[in-house]
């Protein structure tokens, strides 16, 4: 019996040592995919961990089909770099259409992002949450022009919230058939107490 157990243990150990683990993910190079986004942060006297503790929370990413071709496109928000929109060309190849699309943004600190068809025209629009140490803090809504370009219209839609937004989501909270907006904010970095 003892020899049988030793044989079984030896076979199991031998058999398990021979199996190579299956690769679950493969890193694809930016030169192959066309996606070359780096949310590079540069600490300065004005922006550093001690003056803005939320500095390293990162930006946002959304995936969705902006041109209704059946392929998921990718949008990245940049904190200190321009936002980027990559159009999916198929077979894991993407084209950077950011400049022509009009979504690169300005000097705001873009954080979260959400794809949403806000105007119910069948094309995804892009809503960006904005925060940062310095104004402007108004959130941004890029309306899809149906030609791979976008126009900013957050104020027109009444959702140019001026706060310190991290992320937002749209859903029909009150079941009335239209979208409602939920915005999550950063907590304050300092508190003022009455003296």
C-alpha cells in the first residue's frame, strides 16, 4: 500500500511539473495596435501630492461604438495631457482621430468618462467628469455629429456641473423614460470649522 501511494504521489508530481501554464493575456505593442496613450503627470510647485492629494487617481476610459460599425472604440481622458479617441478599424488596429474629432479638451483636469446616447439619435456621445486644483471645473459633454466629430454642449443640456467630479453615470432613476445623471465627487481636501 505504501509503495502504491508513493507511486501515485510521484506520478502526480511528475505530471504537474510538465504542464506549462496557459497564457491568458498577450501584451500588444502600441506600434501594432495604434493605441499610444500615456496619462503622464508632471509634478510642479502648483501640482503635487501635497497640494492636490488626488493627483494620482488617474484618468478615465470608455469603450463603445461611436460610428455604429459594430466595433468598440476607445476614449481616454487625460489629466495633464489631451484626451484621446481611438477608432477601431478591426483586428485590434485603432486609428487616433482625437484632433479631428474635437475631443482633446483644454487645460481642465479630465477624470472620468461615460459613453451615453444623451440625445437619443442612435450615436454615442461622450460625457467627461472634470476636477483638478484650479478652475474651470465644469463637466463636458461632447455630442456626436455622426461623422466622427463632436461638439461640446454640456451647458446647453444643463449638465455642465461645476464641482470636483470623479465619475458619472446615466440611467433612468425615476422610470420616466429619460436619462438621469449621477455624479460622484472628490471629497474636500481641507475642512473649515467655525471659530
